[in-house]
C-alpha cells in the first residue's frame, strides 16, 4: 500500500497521501500500517514471502490509488515473485528453512 514502505513518492502519490490525511472520507491508513508492521515483524519466521519493500527504490509511479497498482507496479511485483520462485524451486527451501 501507498502508506507503507519507503517508496519515493511521485507528485500524484504525494497528493493521494495529502488528500487522505486531510479527509476522513477515504482510506484510513492506520489499520493497514499496523497490519504491514506486524507482517514485517513476523516475516523472519514466517511461511510467506514478505514484499512490502518491493517499491522502496522505485522513483516511478506505481500506484493508481492508495492500494491498487498500475501496469508498472504489477510488473515489478510479478518480477519479484518470479525471482523468489526461481530462487526457491517448489518452495521446498523456504519450508525447510522455517522448520515446516
């Protein structure tokens, strides 16, 4: 989500954050931020692929709104998943590492 991570925001993304901060009629960030923080805290011992930092070094726009990605964002996520799958054939290494 736009509210979590360290992505450098483009002007459109900055406007979304500013609008949501000023108006209580749209997205409320605090529940999503709390969920992402908890997922990040649990990630080292989890059986899921934590991807919240995928956009941290992406200076280009990736969001259509606070939660939905545009084509470039979807491509980056797909590439991150493909890289993970390539590095962890059949997911077995991940499960073995976590004692599953």
